[in-house]
């Protein structure tokens, strides 16, 4: 079985989550490739596709939106899963609602599971405009990523994919 994990990221923290998930899939015997969405040239080789994106202004990054439009038809024919990382807050209430566009894409492509994970933003990485936006929103920078939650979700999708492979 072959999987593609494709991650849209601005500052790299969602990609690190994707890398850790790829290791989980590999440990389960699933041959896994990690590529940015804009570098995917074909889905032919893959039975499983995991989409990941950082969240900005309550939306996926544009490269992931474009990926969804470009490959939508082919994604519906595969085992597909979507995660995003955003909230700079680990409280369950902050992680309860996926952004609207992610929910829409998940429905359109028949994603088997979705996951909203807490994000990471180190102040030193921010551009001045981003820093100003963060100050206005009241968000507190820091690394809120819950690795156990991310790895647990990856274990679930590996089990689901192996069970439902055609
Ligand atoms: C300018 C800016 C806007 C953001 N907007 C949101 C948002 O609307 N919703 C959210 O959950 N997280 C938001 N975040 C937090 C990011 O989604 C989080 O830091 C994420 O982990 C970044 O992923 P990346 O490192 O892969 O780019 C924002 C961060 C910045 C810097």
C-alpha cells in the first residue's frame, strides 16, 4: 500500500507534524511519500492521501485549496484524510470546530477522518505584519502541538487504511 502525505505550511510546524505521521504509517508497512501540494504531479501511485495545512485567517493555506480543486475527482476514489494545525491553544473547546473551508473540502472529497490539531508559532518566526495580527487577535505565541494526539490519529488512519484497502 502506498500513501502520500501532502502538507501546506508557511512556517514549517504543520510539516513537522506530517513528517511524524509519515513515520507512523511507515512503521505500519505503508510506503509513504511526503510532498508539498504544489509538487504533486500525479496521484496514480497512491491508495491513501493525507492532506495537511496550517490555518491562517481561519482558512487552509491557498496551496491546499488549489490542491483540493485540482485533484478533487481523483481524491474521491482514494482513502483520504485531512488534518490542519492552527489554534494556539490546547483547550478542547479551541479544537472543537474545523474551519469551514476544511469541512467543505472534506465533504467534497469524502474524507474518512478529519483532525484539527493545536499549532505552533514562535515569535521569532513572525513577519512584522503577522506579529501585528497576532497582537490584535490576543493569541499567545508558543508551541501547543500535541504530538500524542497527532501520532494517535496517524495510527488510526493507518489501521483504517489497511482495513479498507481495495
Ligand atoms: C498571521 C497569523 C494568522 C493566524 N490565523 C489563525 C487562524 O485564523 N486560526 C487558527 O487556528 N490559527 C491561526 N494561526 C496559527 C497558525 O495556524 C499556527 O501557528 C500553525 O501551527 C502554523 O502552521 P505552519 O507553521 O505550518 O505555517 C495564525 C498564525 C498567524 C501567524
